[in-house]
């Protein structure tokens, strides 16, 4: 949770320091918190697996076990798309981006989360999320498609 709170502090400080001030949507704050928690749990899971293999790891895994981390990841992976869909369906978001169709990008978000969960649970590759996002072709395609669809919906629909 410290990682997620750190991300929230950074985004909040950035919004306050921006000129002009950028108001943050409650849904954006929620998604940042849930997403950071989701990725942080994946890193803790990787640390737990390394510890089981006899490697030295950070003390930050004290108080965690695989059952808890797996369950928490599934919970975050389930709640995150709901927050995203709620954000895309909110009247403020639809007015800001001048399109009621942003919710269609949620399919790509769900597929991206499922792919990430597959990489973490099946291939046990959750320790370095940035490297994973840059190296996995499926994630690259999903993220690029999501960005492209968002741009198309905002500027051409």
C-alpha cells in the first residue's frame, strides 16, 4: 500500500503544481491507487517466490504469503476494470473528451489485465513490470491498441 500511496501523492502534487491547476477525477485517483497496488502486489509475489527458492529478498515481504498476495491481486485485477468503466461512463469524462464511446476501450483494459495476470501466475514474471510491458508482444499490442482506440474515439468519433 505504501507504493500505491506514493503514486497518489505524486499525481496529486503534480496536479496542484500544474499551471493551471488540473482537477483530478475521483475515478482517476482510484485507478492510480488500484493499478499501483496491483503492480506492487505482483512485485511482492515475485519476492515471495524468490524467498522460497532461498534467495535473499527485501524485508518488505514480511507479513505476506502467496495465498494473500494471489487473492489480493485477483481482487485488484477485478476492481480496476470496474473503476475504469465507471470513469469512461461518467458524464464528466464523456463531456471532457466529447465522446460517449470511451467505454469500448475497456475490453482492451480487461484483456491487458488478464494477460498480465497470466504472465505473473503462469510464467512467474511479475518482478519487473516495466521490463515486462516493454518485452511482451501481447501487452505491447494491447497497450498500443488501447492508446490508438482512445485517440481515434477522442479525435475522430
